């Protein structure tokens, strides 16, 4: 159960963890103005820092393409799927609503003829129907899904770290930017994000908190440092389990790396997690990593017993070297704006469906989701 997908799990717990003395620092109108400004700032500055251009991104993909994101390796979070009875059934298509554009982006790098050091960013919208709907998980997902072409020599932990620091610079800049627009967002009640990220490997995090479940390990480390990047998510740790389940066909979580003190580690990926002072909980902003090459794709599919994926067009393109090596990730738009605008619920910055029970719980706590 420690490795199961996100969400608190039941509404009794949600009611306990939502803040008791909450009030929004921005009016609904101010919130909408701030949302547009923050999104523009982040898109513009990600483009500058990572040399990206904005491109169109699909909402639906062909099921047989293999480019939809299954989020983990066990298939427990499946996409919305529907049949298009095209041409009176003569040329039908089975389509899926994307869960993320993770794999599509890598194919798109070739389509847009991107060179090493160049990349794309997208305003990605998705549906994840198997999420439990709580204060920061929604069936509707919006992300800046970005991807950058790299060389084989850049498939390293050092390059990953450089890119993560650039992304953190953009997010910190967005915080300063929106607080200049609305000074009421700055104050002792809800402290700012730390200036610097702390980097730690999932294997070291287990060693620090061997008796805690994974999400509690994350909570403890972000309470200590405010914001962390956890390396190596997906590799099996010393306790026999990965830090979190990761799909086998995009992030590289198997490549051997070396810690600063000479120990063998694994994985060229990770997550940025921060402490949210409004909800007083862990808050994930982005998952990202160096992508698999033919060798690591084969190894990871073998380990997860998914070698049948090699028959799909996306996987064939990797194995045959038809698409470039890359690094990429998804930055949650509503997750990020919820944090920067000091909101208690993701529904205050995005419009989607919520059960009446959750809306009633929120209303009692002075939290009003958009409808």
C-alpha cells in the first residue's frame, strides 16, 4: 500500500488534514489575474532557461501508438478510452485521453527537428480517472510537459542536476514576481520557498528514515529543508522496494551513478517536493528525468516483465535510434499556482469535478472550489 498512487485515501482523513483557520489571500477575481500572469512568467522563463519553444500537444492519442503515459508499471491507473466508429466502421480508431504527454514529447522532438540543447514545452491537459480526489489531486491534470534533446555525454546525474536548478530558479522567480503583484502573498503566516533546493538520493532517504513509510520519509525531509529533489525514483532500494513505482519506458531509473562519497547508486530521474505551509503537507511540483536509451529501455522492460511493449511504435523508435536522446518532465500547473498563490485546495485554481462530500468539507473550512 505504501507504493500505491497518490491521494490521502478517504474523506475522514481529508477533513482532518485541511487547515482549520484558512482564508484566501486573494479574491476570486485577483486569483484569475494572478493565474494568467504566473503561467505566462513560468512559460516564458522555462523557454529562456532550457531553450524551449511552445508546441501544440494532443488531448487524445491512438491506443496502438504506445505513447500514452501509464504513470506507473502495474497498469493500475488506466486511461479513459473510447471507440471512434469512423467511415461507417471501415476505418475505426480506438482513442485514449492522455494521462500525460511524457512519451509523445520525445516523438515530437523528431517531428520538430530539435537539435541537442533545444526542446519543446506544452500546455498539457489530461484526465486521470483513477485518482482519489482530495485537496491536491484532481481527475483533471494540467502540466507544463517539456522535453529537451541531449547528447549521450549529457546522460548524467550532473546534467540532470543542472536542469533541476534551472527549473527551481524559474519557480522561485515566479514566487517573487507574483508577490510583487500582490504583496499580501508575502508574510510570516506562509513562509516563502527556500532559495536553494536540497538534493538527496532515495537510497539515502531510506537510510535516514528506515522505519517510516515512503510518503512520511518525504514529509520529514521537506520539513527539515523546505524543498528537496529526490534522485533515483524507481530503482529497488535496500528494503526490497522502489521509493515509488515508475513506468519502465520513459525515465531512466536503472543507470548506475556514484554518490559524492563514492557509493554506487542508481537512477537519472527524480521529483521536486516542497513543504506547503498552507496545508502543512508534502507538495509535489514536478517529476522529471533523463529518458531511457535502447540499452536501459530493454533492461527496465525486462525487470518489469513488459518486453511485449517492444512491439509498439514508440518503443521501436527508441530501440532503432529513430528519436533523439532527451531529458524531460512535467511541472504541475495547478499544483504550482496553488502553492504560489497560497491556496488550500487545487480546486481554487482549476475548474473540474468534485464530489459533493468534498465540497461540503471544504465549505465548512472556508475553502471554496471553482465550479
